[in-house]
């Protein structure tokens, strides 16, 4: 039965760089899982690779350099491990060689010496490929960043479209509000022909949950300079006092408005009323109430 192949430091380096065939990768992976020393050495090699990746100038190796490296790796993987038992024939041959060297002198021994040149270290074989590996990693990262950028750009475009729609809606609402509150706007009340002149009236639009109120009045009687009209919100809850909702004076045509006064949120309205107060307004309504309107259902 053949002996298991000895795993060398060079094998671990090639394993760390994913440069071995699938069978050898699996074999070394199993060996690393069994051997604590192999795991420690592999960790050191991976640390060296990471350090070289930060220090080496990135460049692509030439085809000639790649072929030379792969041939060198092939020769080293087939080298005889140093811990293999020495065959008796090899011992006899070595003894004969020593005797020959003694007989013919050091010059002849030097001429026929079979000593191999020192093998390059792991760093010498790894460094030419580190720049290539880092460049490949950066290419993958760049592709991922490009996809993320495109996704973000699509989201920003969609959000921008929504903002444009909201801006258009807000602009339209603003135009409606401006038309309703413009003092120069023409307001015409339609009545049956021949009916008595129109009487003062007001229209309130109120959203209790938001505390927003828009009040428009027409055909109001003119007031003395020291007087003002005041709008009141009458709460639906028992025992609650009327809440002042703003003062106003009509124009020459009897039109007036109160837009978005400061009101508490969540107050359900029972009715709205208008009174005549001294300039500056009051905290409680002064009778009589000149305009009043009950909320629907009251």
C-alpha cells in the first residue's frame, strides 16, 4: 500500500490561494482539519497574504511568468519528501560516490556534485500573484458597488417622482386656498329672482383630529372702528366653554375669512358662532350671537 502524500508548506500556500485542483484541495482541507499544526501554519500564510495585499503594487503577471510558476509548482509537488526512508541501494551509491571523491580530489567531486540549489521561499512564489489576486477581488467589489449604486439611483428616482407629485398636489391646494381667501375675489350669492337681499352667512370647514378650520363669511354688516367679529368653536362635550377661533373684519363687500387658526386637536365641535367684540377680541363670547351653525347631527 502506498504511503500518504506528505503535505508541505508550499502545498498549504497554494491551497490558501485556491490554485490547486479540486482533488488536492479536498485532500489538503481534510489534512488541515485533522492537524492543529497545519491549521496554525495555514493561518500564518493567510496573514502573510493579507499583509502582502496591502503592500504590494498591483500588476498582472505575464503569461511567461505564469507558465514558469506553474511548472515550478509541478516539479516541487513531485519532489521526494525529506522524511522518506533511505533505500539501501541509495546508501551504497552514496558510499561509492564518496570513495570516488576521495580518489580523484575535490575538483572532480565538485564537478559531479548533485546538490540542488536552494528552493525559493513561500513569499518568493506568492508575491508575483498577490497583485493579480487583489485586482480580481477589487473587480468583484466594484461590480457589487455598481449594482448597489444602480439600486440606490432607482430608489432616488422613484422618491423624486413621488415628491414631484406631492409638490404638484400642494401647489393645487394652495391655489384653491388662495382663491378662497383672496380679498379681491368676486363672490356672488345666487338667490331666487325678486327675493329679499341676501342675509349674512358663514361656512365653516373643520377637521377635529387635526384641529384645522377654514371659515368664510359673506354679506356681513360693517362694524365701528373699535369693534371686530370673533369666531367661536362650541365643543360637543358637556361643561366645556366655547373656544375662541380668531377675530376678523369684513371688506367693503361684506366678505371675510378665518384660515387655520390655532386650535387644540381632537375637540369635537357641537356648533360654531360669531359675535361682535371689542377690538382685540374676548376670552368668552358676548351676546348676542350674530351667526350660529350647528354641526351635522346636532
